[in-house]
C-alpha cells in the first residue's frame, strides 16, 4: 500500500516540474494503471491504490444479529409451515358441506401467503439496497403485524385472501430477506454454519407451533389464535432494530442526474450475466411446484386416511426436528464443500424430497409416514440452509441481495399454484394420492437441471484464466518491444510498482 502511495505522489510531482517529458511517459503507462484500478480515474494528487477487501468480524455483535435473524425465520416460516393446522380450522369455521371446491378455495389462503413472500422478494431486494437491512426489516415486520392482526377480525374466507394472503405475507417478505443479507456483513468463514443456525429457527417453531396452535384453537378459537400469533410479529419488529450494517456500499460511476438513485443501483443486471446464476434461478423454481403441497394437505390426508383422532401434529413436529438437524449438519458441511459444488447438496435434497412426496400415499401405517416425514425434513433443511452460501459463490457479496431476491421472486409461482392444484385434484378424485405422486416429479427434474451449474462455472473459470494468461503475455511482449526500441524505463515507473 505504501509503494502505491509513493508512486502516486511521484506522479503528481513530475506533473508539476517535468511536464513535457514525464507526461509523455505517463500517457504511455496510464491505460495499465486505469485497468488495474477497475477503470476509475482519480483526481490529481489522490492515491490510486485499490480499497482493501471488506473482512467480516466473524462474531461480536454478529451473534446478536444471528439470534434476531433466527427469530425472523422462525416466526415467518413457522407460522407458514403450520398452516395445515389452520387449514383444518378454516374448513370447519367457514366451510360448507355443499361446496365441492371447498379445499381448493381454502388452500388459496395459505398458498397465496407463501407465494407472496417470494413474489415480493425482487422488490424487497431493491428496498434493501436503497434503504438498508434495518429499515426494510422493521417496516416489513410492522406490516406483517398489521396483516395477521386484521385477519383475526374477519368473518368469512374472502377477506383472508387480502389480510393473510397479501398484507401479512408482504410484511413477512420485507422482514425475511434482510435477515439473510445481513449475515454476510458479520460472517464469511462461518457463513454456512450461521445460516444453518438461523434457518433452524423455522424448524424450532415448526416443532412447537402446531401443538401450541392446536391447543389455542381448541380453547379460544381461530380469531384469538391469530391474535396470539401477531405477538410473534411484534417481537420481530424489535428484532429488526439489531440489523446494524457493516458492508460498505458499492460505489457506482453512473450519474443519477438528481437526488434519485442511479438505475444500476435499483436494478442490478450484473447478476444475470452469470450463466451459473441463470441456471440456478430457473432450476430451483422448476423443482418447487410440489414443495409446499405436504405442508398444506398432509394434515387433511392423515385425517382422511387414519382418522380424525390421529396425532397428525406429530408429523409436522418430525419434519421440524429433522429439518433443524439438517440445517445445522449441512450448514456446517457446506463450509467444507468448495465453491459452487455446494449445489450438489441441493441436488441430493431435491431428489430425496421428490421421492418422499411420492411415498406419502404408499404408507399404509402411521409409522411409515413418520419415517417419510423424518427424511423429508432432513433434506428440506439441507436445501434451505445453503441457499445464501450458493448465492454468495455465484454472484459475490455486493450482488447477493438482488440475486436472492430475484430467485425468491421466481419461486413464488410454483409455491403458489402447487397446493391449490393438489386441493383441486382431491376435490375431483376423492383422495390425495395422485396429488402427492405428481408433487414428487418437479423436484427430481429441477435437481437434474442444477447439476449443470458446477460444469458451467468450471468452464467459465477456465476461460477467465486463459484470458488472464493472454493479457499477461501481451503485456510482456509490449515491454520487450519497448526494450528493443531503446525506450528507457524509469525506476519509479507506476507500471513497475503495480
């Protein structure tokens, strides 16, 4: 760093004293200096040394942020994953025996809610880049609190589409995504482990919420249960205040022409230049058309297959327990898997989840269904916990916010349409068997598509290395040509310093 500083000082002194001779030499060397500094041109007298790469503290206040993000994941996805309990209550509260499309209509409440969480994600990523993680998360949690509280006052199924399916879900989306991005401000070497712990929050809530909600629904009813759940969102508002940003904002050369931000900051097109990211962003949504189906319809399937008195909440608890274990185990394993080869962990998780979905209707006893849910939860945790680490590998820390946002946005369509289609098939065919069989096909196909990413990234890396070798050889030939022509080289030449 000191050598580069002395070089820049020599340049400014030679500008003042030997304008004619030294300026000609600097003009010959200036393109190389610009190239090494990323194409940015400094004012005269300023240092041209590149800024030091940001290094997260790997702890400190980051542990508090991790706990807050863990609560966020738990309160958002714990409530969403427990919708199967609310689904049965909604059928009893607002349903009619004469409505042959009852399950189709009711499933839209939870499906719309889960889909909106992901649909809003591209917008959330823009807000996160412009206003920061803290403001975005706090505002989102406040909106989610209003949405679920308003849902407790409705008297029919229709308003729930808006209060629970849109308002509550949009608030959850704005609160959730910053909890993933802020972790990269505090952790790098431990990012996989920390993501595993944070995403395990939803597993802890998925284990406990079904029993809590079942007890509340039996004692105080649907409306008061939703009011109790609104407390979780109020605590999430307080948790969002802990998101203190550390990562420096990227400096953009684009001029906005006013107080509004540059378009490049609003819509980051850089992420789409990566072929590996494009495959990832289309492959994962393709795998998720059946992902949310068990969370919505498994409770009703068990009630129809094994009786209304069956301990169906136990299945969600099994999924939650092994999902938490999977997030901790595979989150740590991901730290030891190099680069984009982490994608293979997601491929294996989709393969197992697809097969387990197909196994649900084949289970003729409750014990077999428990085993299926244990495996499904384990690899569900694998899929979730390495989402952010893969995004960091594909696009880098400066672009990860919108990379995750656009991916989650594209996930919204399959997450939304899957459960209503399953409910429609049940209403028409009389059982959930075909719905679960079809739900297992997309994860297998999507997992096969993701296998292309490591190959594509390895090919891109080889091309970059070859381009770097060609540039280095051209520079060597240029220097040799200057030597043959008899052009003297100064000892304090900035090119030689760089």
